[in-house]
C-alpha cells in the first residue's frame, strides 16, 4: 500500500506540473482554463494521496491532523476540478 500511494503522489505531481506549464503556455482562454482544471484535479489527487499516506502510517497526533486536512482539501479539489473540467470540455465541443 505504501508503494501504491507513493506512485500516485509522484504521478499526480508530474501531471500537476505538466498541466500548469501547458496552461501558462496556452494562448487561447478556453484551453488555458481546461489545463488549469486538469492541474487542479492533479493537485487534488496529490493532496488526497499524501493525506492518506499520513493517516495510514502515522507517527504522531500532528500527522493525523495534517492528514485529515490534506485529505479533505484534496477531495474538495478533485470534486470542484471535475465539475469545472466537465463544464469547460462541453464548451470546447460546442
């Protein structure tokens, strides 16, 4: 389980950096927003996996508090990023 969470953390961090750079380089406003929402989704997966890693392999009370906070913020980022992504993708298809 530890290796799976570590792989998810690394892959989501790479996707976050990739989509953030793509959004900076994009000239069109709609594509810029699509890449920003994809980077928000990646950040949400990163925070959720990092928080779950802290909760599973806890060492102190601080790990529990930080893990819960990161997990909640990660779920919120994934939820709102997914909703925004669906919104902008449908605009791109029109």
